[in-house]
C-alpha cells in the first residue's frame, strides 16, 4: 500500500522493467549488473579481471555478486553456479525424503524447509541480478559477503549435515539389529 501511494517508491520498484530509461538514477544498479553480464560473454574475463566491481557496481560483494561472477567467469561460470545450487537443493530434498522414510518426520520437514529456503533465496538473487525481478537486497546463499547471512546459511548447511548424519547412524543401527536377528 505504501509503495502504491508514493510515486517515487513505485518508480523504484518498477525500474527493473526498463532500467535504461533512468540508467543514472533508479536503474543504475541493474544497468551496471547487465553490463557486467554482457562483458563476461561466454568464458568471462577471468577471476579478478572484472571491472564492474571497481566502483561501477555498488555493493558488488553482497547483492550483486552473481553479476560479478557472470563478468569474471562468463556464461560457463553462471551455469556452473546455477548447477551447484541445483545439486544442493536436490540433495536437501533427498535428505528430507530419506528422513521421512526412516520415521524422522520433523527432520524431513526441516530439510524440505531448508531446501525451499536455499532455492527461493538463490532464485530471487539471481533474478534480481539478471533483471527479471525488482531489487530486493537478498544475498546469494553461501557466496555473498555479509556476516549475518553467511553465519545463518552455514548453520542451515550444518543442520542438513546433522540430519544426514542421523540418517546414516539410523541406517547403521538398523543393519546391526537385522544382523543380530
């Protein structure tokens, strides 16, 4: 409601639809991010050789790290990053499914929730960097700089590791009981 009432807020939210219309003001971050992706081309400029992070792209180490990645590693690096997030999310869903099958319903729901969290936050950050979504300020999980975000994401991964560990221990104990019988 507040965005709808204030014209300047509405302009900021809708600036992602045409960032080039006001490239020096409301569309500045997105235009710089798109320039970074364009300069990266297929193979990228090489690690550390990107120029957009040098005072052109504000907060390049947090919200717009994915575009810096696109500039330095190119399309190959972007696809590899998306693939690694897909593997992480798929594995978290698999851990949740195995936990439910072993009778650990709460652990399964936690794993599902973490998978959705990682997936949604990654999608939003990547979507913002590529101009598909309005700027939100969400970090890229496990990659963007930000003490609070990094600590929370590492704790979430630790929860997944613990759930997986419990499943492995449950499996070992279950096999030992069957061998004794």
